[in-house]
């Protein structure tokens, strides 16, 4: 996760990182040649396009450098993870293509102004007030969808990770949420002209902690909401996704799909019994709140507290892993041998299409 730890870090660099994330995400099909009256593309307007190939490339980098390296994503699941991330990026890009082009043009204009300044000004420029206001004005409307993008990628990839790493990912998402909260707070001040030239927009250290009428901070409310979601819905949504994916992969017919739904219903009923245990709910909720708050402090990800919380997570969700393993085993027995072979051929075709071709040693 990206974090700027020093208040004196050049804000242009911090803003540049966010610019890269937003513009490559918001770019979609921005600045394409404009159509003429008959709908044809004209050739007199140059621009930048965010293509599916670019989305795949970024998705692969994220899958490798983030999910495989930090969260131990199985190499066999890399292609699926890449595809899911790429789809999220493309959907986000198309939604914000106009804002993406506007941001790129604004950024280029402001950088040109900076380069025209004296050498002394360029060495330590800080954030000019005009840039801060214009940047915030263009970024603020997108922040809700940036949060949705992060959440969507998390929902897509988390079920593919080992149990302990799922907990670690959720903790990191909480920390990233804190950084986005700080960033959004800074942007709301910047858009009004309150631009601190050397403020780190990702750092909440200079913010006073605000509490509601119940004495709870935003970080605590978010941690409690996340913990409640973990207790109530995480295990069920993971199983539901698996069953739906199996139906598509094996092209199950109506009778087979009904059998799969019946098996899923049995698993959910067992999960609900586990989740109804007051002791389990209390311990799981408490550990998840602690985890969220601990990550919010930014005190570290590999310390004894973090390790202990990961162990608690693994212990608390062990019964769900047993039910889930049985669910998957029963679902995988539904397709016929012909359906299995057809599914394997489809998967091989997808790999070949993506430039990944290999031969199995049938003798092994």
C-alpha cells in the first residue's frame, strides 16, 4: 500500500502517485479522435487511450506485485485474478473517461507552468494554490467510485487467498481506507483554497480526531462496520460466488444447477448455525475491530499484535473452512466427465488467447 510517512515529502510526488492511479483508471477511452458528423473518427486530434491490453497489463502487475507477493496468491489463480482486476479497471475507466481527460490536460498545463518558473522555484515548489484547488475540484467527484473500485477488487480477489492472508488483506484495506479518508479531507479543504503547500494529503496526523454523539471516531465506526460484515456475510458470499462460478465453468444444466443450489443451501444453513454462536460472534467481532483499529494506527503489519490477530482469525474461521471444503468437494462431483473435458478445453483456449500455451505431461 502506498503511504507517505514524512510531512515534508514533496507533495508534487504524492500528488503524482495519485495522478497515475486516477488517470490510468479514469482514462478509459479518453482523448480519442473525435467523431465527425457521420460518426467517423477524425485524425486531427491526438490523445491517449486506455485499452483492454493496458488494463490487463496493470491487472497483471497488481496481481503479481501485490496479491502474489504480499498475500501469497496461488500462481495457478494469477490469470483469473488479472482478468478480474482488469475488468474492474475498464469499468471504472469508461465511467470516468471525460474527467480523466480533463485531469490529464489540467496536469499537463500546470506542469508546463511549473517548468517555466525559475530554477529556485522548481527546486522546492510545494503545491501552488491554483493547482491544489483545480486538482481537488477534479478529483473529489471521483473519490466515491475510487473507494468502490478498491472494494470491488478486494471482493474479487479475497476469496482466492489463503485464510490468514484474507485477514491481512482486510487489515491493509482498512489502512488504505484511512489514507483515502485523510486524502479526501485534504481535498475538501484544498477545493476551498485552504492549500498547505507542504502538507502530505495522505497523512491524517495533522487532523484532530472527531467523534460523534456516541464518542466514536470514524475509524472506530468503520472498523465496527467491517467487523460486522465479516461476522454476517463474508463466509456466505464466498460460497455463493464459488457455486455460481462452477455453474458457468462446467455449463451445468438446470437439474445440475438445482443440485448445486441445494448443496449451497445446506452449507449456508450449517454456516448460520456456526455464526449464531454468541461466543463465536463476540470473539470474531472483537478481533476484527482490534485488527481494523491496529492497522489504522499504521504501527506495522508484521508485528506480534498483527500475527496474533491473524492467528485468531484463522482459528475463528476454521469451522467455516471445513464446511467450505466439503461444499467445494460436493460441487465438483456434479459435472460429468464430458463437461469437465469441455471446461478444460475452454480454459486452455483462454490461456492460448492470452499467450500462455503449454503441454501437460500425460505420463505423470
